[in-house]
C-alpha cells in the first residue's frame, strides 16, 4: 500500500482516471424531465463527494437541489423523480446499503459509485449502473474518485465543471515543493492541539472535510463551522471562558473573497485571537470555483498528513472506525438482513 502522502500527491492523476472510469461505465442518460432533484447517499469519506457537489451546484448553471444523506433512511420526499448517487468506496457500509435498498423500493434513478463489496454485487445483480473504482485505497484518500464521476455525469446535462482547469491549477500551483513546505511549517506550529476549522459557507464541504481529515489522519479533536453562520453562535462560545486556550483556529480563505467576507473574517480574528493559542490561514489557488475548492481540499489533506507525522501518528490507520464497524456487523448483522430483502 502506498502512503497517504503518495495518494494526496496523486490527486491530479486520480481526477483524470476518475473521468475515464465514468466514461467507461456507459451510464444511462435520462431525460432531464425524468428527475427534479439529486440525492447523494454515503458516509464519511464517501459522503464528502456529495458535499462538494452541493457546494459546486449552488453557483452553477444547473439548478437541481442536492441533498447529502448520511444515515440509514433517505428523506421522505425522495421519490422516482430523484437521481440518486449511492457512494461507498468499500461498498460495505451498512448505512449506505440500507439507503440503497430503500431508494430502489422508491423507484429512484440510481447510480452506484464503488470499488466493490455488496454495493457492487447488488448493483450488478439488479442491473443498476456502476462507476467501478480501483481498489486498495483508504476511502478518504480516494476523494477524487468519489466526486469527479458525479461531475462528469452531470456535464451531459449542461454542467461545466472545469475539470481540466482544476487539474492544471493542481499541477502548476498547488502540488509544488514551495506549497508543500508552507503546509509542513503550519503543521509544525499547530501539531498536537485541538483545531477549530472555519471558512466561507461557499466552501462548507472543504471546511467539514478538513475537520474529518484532522480526526482521521491526524488523530486530533476538531470542530468546524462556516462564515457567516459561525458569527451568530460559535463565536459566543469563546466568551467568558478559556476553554479554547490551547486550541488553534485554522481559517480557509478564498482567493476570490469579497470585501464584506474579508471584513467579517478579519473582525472575527480580532475578537477571538486572545482566546486561542493562535490563528493560521490557508488560501485557495486557481480561478474557477472547482479549482479553488480542490486546491483547498489538497492543502487541508496535506496538512492533516503532516500533523500526523509531526506527532508520530499513522495517518492510514483508523482503528476505532474499524472496530466499531466489526462489532456492529457482528451484533446487528444489518447487511445480511438487507440482502434477504433484496431477493
Ligand atoms: C476511511 C474513511 C471513512 C469511510 C466511512 C465509510 O478512510 O474515510 O470515513 O469513508 O467509514 O466507508 P465507505 O467509504 O467505504 O463507504
């Protein structure tokens, strides 16, 4: 197995491979009147692709509402006019499989995105289209594979995601020695501390991803919140206490942020600075929304890796997740029950 760092540095190639894997899947093209909303079912690393899609579609030429469902049941409004991406890298996550069974009952238009497991087996058996991903990755390290197929599929409906520009930005500005060293230095400053990650609401997916990566790769406690919402609640949690005295705040900044967002973030920094160990910032690169999003995604993933290394943690390991999944499988055995419902 390659190291987490190898995977992160390989994102440009993985985006290209994900484009090819989607084309090779020969997915069905529905009439655009056949669905009026999009649901992405997934958990953890596999759900992040849905969050990224949601952020991107907010400011795109497509106006379908997108929901990401991270639990056992899809929302009540999901019906046969819903395009559903069931995303599970391993294909064996019980929450996602449970939603798969339910969205099939409701007659949704399903596309599975997986490297194998039950999701692939069941989809093949039922004739549900699959984007087949290469195996051997940690789900969170396979992020381009879990995100790009949805963009490629929706580009047939008029979405112009700008994947080539995003790859070019990664290769020329982001995956460079200079940026690598910058991120490594940030890790040296904030290592071993709990982290509160903040960023603009337009980049909510990456802000949440950062928190997850600090948990999973770096084994650190972390929280996340976005501007402007955090100015209406989170900020008050710093008042009249010193509970965040040892924490660092990591702020994700957009290179295209407008003046009012800049003033908001700078004012927030002034208010909370004396209440925390310190504030560090990471800036996006690139022009398009996708390029800026992917550049931030790369930087936070890299930071989570260097935070692990700085404290001699193994970024690839997630023992508690593995333990919990195996105990639940043994005690509840939901997947077997679901399988019997499918036949
Ligand atoms: C592990 C990881 C987890 C998994 C989650 C769901 O690398 O990131 O958050 O993504 O446990 O598993 P999959 O993605 O296989 O459905």
